C-alpha cells in the first residue's frame, strides 16, 4: 500500500487556512499544499462555501517552503506541525518574527512545534541572545554514557551507603572497602566513552554559544569530548594523589593497591570525598562565570548536593534546567524541561541550527 500524505504544517486565521502535506518514501519526502479561503471570513466551522486551492507536488523542503511563502503563514495561528519538521519550521518562524514584537506568537509556535509548553523554543532563543552562557552538569549527563547515577531513584546509593565509602574516615579506617569501590568505578570507566550530549556541549563552546561547563561529574567526559573550559567542582577520578603528602601517582599504581612512592601513604582519586572542601580554583572560576552570566543552564542535576546546588541562584541572568526528574528547586527556574539529556540536547541542537 502506498504511503499516505501526512500534515507537515497547518496554520489558520480569520481568512482561511494553509496546510502543507508530505509523504515519506525510500526516495525521501514529497510535498503538496492546500489553501482554504473562507468566504465567511471565519474558518473555525469550516464553511462549505470556501475556495480550496491546491498546489503541485514538489520533492524538497526548500521547494515546499516556496509553496507557502506567498502567504504570511508564520503570522497565522499554528495548528499542527509534524515532529520530523518541528525544528525546520521553528527556525523559519524565528527568522521571520522578532522576539521583542512577537514573543507571544513565538511561544505559541514553540508549544505546537515541541509540545513542551514552549520551553525548548524559548531556551533556544535565550541561548542565541545570551552574551554569556554557563552550563552546569550533574550525574544525568553521564548516565547517557552508562555511568550509574548515585542519587536517582535507581541510583547506586540505594545499595551502597556513601557515608561508609566516599569519606575520609573510610579511606583511613576501611581502606580495603574504599579501594575496592573506587577501583570498580575506575575500571567501569575504561569501557565508557562520552555521550552525544558531551559532544554537543563541546560543539556549542566552539561555536561561541556557551562560555564554559561547570560539572559535578568526575569522569572527565567533557574534556574527552572536546570541551576546553571545564571546571570540575568535585575533582576528577582520572588522577591520583597521596592522601598524606599530596604527591601525584598513576592510576595503575592505585588500581594495583600500591602505596605512595614518596611517603608510603594511601593513594586516592583526586576527587572530593564527603566532608571535604571543593577545589578552590574550580569553584571560584565557576562562581565568577555564573555571577556574570546572562544565562545558566543546569543539565542532569537533581541539585541535592551543597554547595553546588546554590550556584544557579547566584546569577543575575536567566536560569534553565533540563533534568529527567522533577527537582525541589524547579520553581526557581525561568525554564524547566523534564527529559533526559541524551534526548533533549539533540533536539535543542537541531533547533539552534
């Protein structure tokens, strides 16, 4: 059975409606258009005495746009947008409607295109307007790389009490458990690679859309994906030091259970354990960037860990959050998008073009 034409774009107004249809095949999409001009000036009830005009069938999106360009379709009320063309339609609308004059219209278009209350479209506009954007990432960023999240409802903390493992007391009093836990985490990283979201953030930095990434994650995936300006607020599991004399050591030495070659002290990953202070340099650089930012976007963080959870409130700019689950701080954000980073970021990247 031949594929049927689907609605790609439908808009309406007092004078009629415009519908762009498309049909997908192994050779790509083909498009056609109808316009319905109502003699009564009100198309809500679809009056019978209306004039319907049809177009030819064309074979490309560029030609499809030409079919509707003679009409001010972007000024009409959006009724339906095909998900496969949401980003394309959105970009066409944004190119034609100025946010200052048509903010309400753009929000309506965003809601129809993305079905998220207009949040994705609004965030894309804020990112384009912002002169300084800071990204703050949490564990939800790395779960896309199959790194377990400690604090989600399915996280490791359900099975392992952090107060017995990720502490200085454990390092001193129960080093075998401490070593086994972090050895497992290090070995788990060996077969993991950055997710698509990590690469998107690196691309945004290169394009000048974001200034830096401040992260709670210790896996180093942001740098591995190509991000240059990364502030590791909780340190890094990819470097090792002696707990006693602070001398650097290799990961192989730690995994093997060796002692410090300088003083014989216990080796540990160069990350923040519970009760320890955050790295001063990373914290101060992240704080300075956030305070002067026009936009701060939190990605994949439940914002349960202090003091990092205070950072979004310290900016005078706009704040947005992308997280799979609701957080206790959702109400403080100007834009809230509930979804996995691996699903939302590719959509946002497409919208940004």
